[in-house]
């Protein structure tokens, strides 16, 4: 009954946060947990170490997109990488994967680079393709070092983390190639790089271009030297881009700053309120041991390695739809590992499937977080975003099936 | 009467020695109370860090938890005195102090509203490093990890003129890899679980601090039981705690063997450095006891007890 | 009544401007703090204790002001397929329902966040060694109260539009 009410409110367009809040309030009272715990969990958001990276990368992305940086990047990429077909897709994939890997969050990547990637590519691809591409591609980074979900997985599964990184390189690269080829098929017009009307940037703008190109390189240097932690990189990225766009290229003016802050923080706020309330609902899911219940129910039907993978995929897609990747690893992995070892599934193989399936969970309707983020970012209806991600959902799922049933193709021999 | 279920959370992973032993205790309790009392564990930190568990206990979502000393500071700081770096110099001192003070600390925990079922050590924490360490001077140029939200460790490290870098435990592996920190410390079993051995190559053969933990149940929940049931629960949980407390030394040896197989080398620090170090600890102890997170009274008591013992 | 609503709306607008400005200020402070932390760590091998926690709390504040802005500009994440096809009359009706629903939610969350603040006050909880936790937590009821007020004003304005 109450579920129907929520469904109705969802359909007529009540904010998602209000629905999560409503569901949390009712289910806490049913489980006889004091309702104040909802706010306690909400406040616990302030303990998440990666919290800071989200607003700072968001602001960096807004400043970059508001300036003429996209034009300069297009110029740069088509001048210096002339020979690579679809080099802009290449650049976009690089940005997405790179930031996905260092932030451990594909959501941050959508926010930070969504607009930039969109403006890089929008005259070569349909909007639908781009929304799907942007919503999905950040997740590819989670398979590359120093992805935090992979580290967490390795610690809990007790496998050497560097082996895990090493083994994930091939499936990660294959997936990138698939995305790249897919883009070549779908790009409008010729594969050859277009002649651009964009003139070479002059003077200060030329310096700005080189500084913008240098940012990812600077990030790599500082992070692998131990000079900066990831949240510190986020702060420096803001400072760096602020200086480049306000003082060197002078694309942006003082008034633009407050507008950029206001717009980007509106987006950050819309996401954080959902995040905080999801923490509260996650707490209930843990308290009631719901993953264990699903697991017990489903593990009864598993009888072979073959059916184990079917089970695994369905189970993790369900989990991915209700939990974020970190909670999922902490809660689900310990109950999954014994069953996996029963069917002699190696933990690295399982880990790669786990990360991939969680990534698919981010784009699974009705409550995949990346769908919400993209919908808000592009101010498009969530249904349009759902539809745009279907081909990518299919690609990822097919890939998961391949990795599950033909691991020899993707995993190095031990 | 009514059946009671205790919901108890812990950072200890599912399948660890702690979880196995306490699960057995739970089964025994369930049986002997004819199902009147059952315990549901939430292992592996799924209920959040120790502060979050304490908060959830306050509101009654959880009834208890297995805590480390520093995790209990919010409710009771006395237990944390055992874990002050270099407080103890050998196992003999530990045994003497614990014989005298364990019950006092348990009673004080009770006054703070938490029923403890005995203290359990996790063994000693050691220093791990990428470069071999043989004396004190070497340390001054290195960055030492300090657990986030543990002000005692931080000020103790500062007292030794070291350079603590605060960082959550989840970031340490990456921090070691990138060089954000050079030196970390933990028990050998923890170092193994957290995979630090993949990066650090050396361990200093010097126990720097003694770790302690306990399983507690909120008095409000525990006192709801009938006196007979309270006795059954206490007996089985106390026995489990005793068993686990005795396990630390063999755990350490086992972990050390595995670490050595991975190529970990053990260095020792020269006696001269060590003496200097202990002097500095003695000088700094007043400073530390001023910290608001330290139960000054019981620290001073333990410290003077130790001094008397050393004078003998 | 009309005067009261106008005043409330004007006050809301002013608060939103102040909050955006404050967010900008906080981001600036965060960047400065982090720069100092990085410099002191890399050049003096010294990290200032508790700084991360303070920066995280500032981030939480930014997020809370952002959430108010999202309510103010109606930028919360929702599906809009249905209302897009609804006729003006129905849309008006739906807007009222959503505002009433959000009012109820905002008020409940406001109430329970006060409960949390009260408990932190009674237990004397401390944040990173210095600051009283309950003062920091006041941002949560502030945010939900603003949600409540914004939806209330929206509702009154929608109803007034009908007349
Ligand atoms: Na999800
Ligand atoms: Na801290």
C-alpha cells in the first residue's frame, strides 16, 4: 500500500531524495530503530574521506567547461594527434578513465568532465550516444590502479593488491578498445578528423592550452611521487584551473566565479542529500541482513560453476542497484567468498567480475546513482538517460558474461 | 519472560579468531538459556567505525560491540592507557600491571554504562619500514603514520620528535606505496591482513605498544536479563575473552613466520637509542596525561605502580 | 498575509545569495588550508592534526548549502516524464501534491535532526578535540527547515496563482 504511494509520487516527479527519506522513515519505524539514527547516518557522511573530492572536482569541471578550454583541447588533440582516428573520443576516454581510477568514483568523473566531454564531441555524435557514453565511461577507470574499490576488495579477499591490479589491466584495456570501436561505428560522418574552424590559440591563450594539457600529467607526477593525496589533488586542480582561466587565458571574470560555485554546489547538494539518506537506508539494509537473505535464497538454486556465475551476476546486479560500491564490497564480499571457493572460482577472477558488476549497478534503473547524476548534470529527464545507457549496459553485460565464462581470454595464466 | 537479542558490532572480520570464538559463546548462551538470549554479530566493520558503533549503541540500534581501547575513548578513556607507546618495557611488566588494573578498568567501564566481559590483548604493535632502522636519528627525517582520530598516538609520536602524518587506515597501503608515509606500526597479524608486507621490507624487533580490546554490552540492555541469564551470558563471554587473550602470542609467531616467508627482515635498534627513547617517554608522560582524551588519574596510578615495580 | 509571504520570499532570496557567497568563501579556505598542509608536510615533514576532519566538516557545510540551493532552484533529481505530458491544470495539481509531500518529509527530518543535536548536546560530544559537536550539527536542522520553508512558500504561491 505504502509502496504504491511511493511509486505514484515517483512517477509524478517527487524528488528522489524525498522518496528515499520517506521509505527510510517508514522502514526504520517498522524495524523499531529510532528514527534519529537516520540523521545520525546522514551526518556520518562528513566522515567519508573522499567527500571533499566531489565538490572540488565538480567546480574544476564547471570552470573548465565555462571557459574556452574545450575549444583549445579540440585544437590540441586534432593538431597533435592527427593520426589517431576519433582522437577526441580517445581524449575523452582517457580523461574519464584517469579520473575514475584516481577518485575511485565514476560519479565524480561525470560531474567533473561531463560538460567538457559533451562539448568536445557533440557535433560528431548523437546526444543519446553521448549521455550514455559519459554516464558509463568513468566506471572503466575503476579497473585501473590506484582504484580504491580494488584495494578494498584485495584486502577483504586477501589477495595481493598488485597482482589484482596487474590482472585487471587486460580486461580493462579490452573494455576500452570495445568502447573505442563502438564509438567509431556510431560517429556521424567520416572517421577522419574534421578540419576545424578553430584557430590556433594565441599568446596567453596558447599558454593556457599547454597548462590545461599539463594538468593530467601534473596529477600523475604528484600522485605517484607521494607528493599529494587524492583530495589534495582535487584542491590543487581547482586552484590551478582557477589561475589558468581567470588570470592567464582570462576567459572568465570575477562574477563568473560565484555563479560557477552556485551552479556546481547546487548539483553537489542534490547529490549529497541523496548520498546521506542512502547511508541511512544502507544502515537498515545491513541491520536487517538483507544481502544475507537474498544470498541464502539464491544460493539454494546454485549447483555448478556454470549456475554460480548466473547467480553471481543476478545477485550483484541487485546489490549494485541498492548499495554503493564500497558498502557492497564490505557487506557482500565476505558472504560471497566461501561460495566462490566452493566452485573453485579464483578471487582475482571474482574481483574483476565484482568491480564490473558494481559498475553496471551504477547505471541500473531505477536507482543507479550515475543515472541521477547525469540526469541532473545535463538537465535531461531520467528516462532519456536510462534509454541512452541501454547499449552500454548491454556491452558491459556481454563483457561480464565473456569474462565469467571464458576467463582464459582475459586473465593472465598464474 | 521475553526473548532478548543482543546486536553486537565489530571491526573483526568474519571468520577471524575473535568472531569464531564469540560465535561459539553465542551458541552456548542460546542453548543454556533455552533460546531466551541470542546474540547477532555484525562483523567486518559493516556497522561503521567504532565511534559510529558507540553512537548506534547510544540510540539503541545496537546493544554492544567489540572495541579497541582507542575506539572506546568517547565513552571511557581509561582503557587506552595500556596502549600508550613504550609504557611497558617487557611482558613481565604487562602481566603485573594487568593483574592489578584489569578489574579496576572493567569496573570503571561499568560505571560508564558498559558491561565488559574481560580485556583481550591483540599483542604488541611493531614498527615496519621500507628502509632498515637501527637508531633514533634515522627516524627524524621519516614520515610516520598516525591513525586518524587517535590523538594519543599523535602526541606520543610528537613527544618522540617524530613527524606523524595523520591518515585513515584504509589509505595506508597507498600512502606507503607513494611515499606519503615511510613508517607504519601495527601488530604483525594486522600488517599481514592489511598487506603492508607487499611494500615494507623491514620490521624493528621492538614492541612499541601493547594493544587491548574488549567486548562490551550496554548496561541498559544487559540489566534487562534475569540474574540467572546474566550469569550465563557473563560466564560464556568471559571464557571466550580469556581464551582469546591467551592467543595473542601464538598469533604473533604465526604471522611473523608468514611475514618472514614473504622476505620481511627483522632489524634491532641499538641499546643507546633505546635508553634515550625511554628517557624521552618518561619526560613526555606528563604532557600526554594532560591530553583531554587521557584518563589522567588512572594513567598516573599505573605509571607510579610501574615505577615502583621497576625500582624493585 | 501577502506581505508576510513576500517578506519571507525576499528573505529566502537574500539567504540563498549569502549561502552561495559563503560556499565560495569556504572553498577558498579549504584550498588555502590544504595548500598549507601540503607545504608543511613536504617541506617540514609536519602534518597538522585534525585538519582533514575540519576540511571534511567544511565540505559537509558546502553540501548542505548546496542542498538548499537545489531546493530553491528546483534542481533536485527526479523523473519528469509524466508531468511533462500533463495538462496545465493537472500540472498545477501535481505541483501542490509534491510540495505537500516534501513539506511533510522536510518537517520530519527537521524534527529528528533536532533530536540528534539535542543528544550530542546532552552527551557533550566533541569534534576533533576542540569543537562542540552539537553546534556543528545545527546545519542539518537549518537545512531541513529551509527545505520546509521553501516548499511552504511554493505551495502558497501555487495556490495563490490559481486564484
Ligand atoms: Na547503485
Ligand atoms: Na582527525
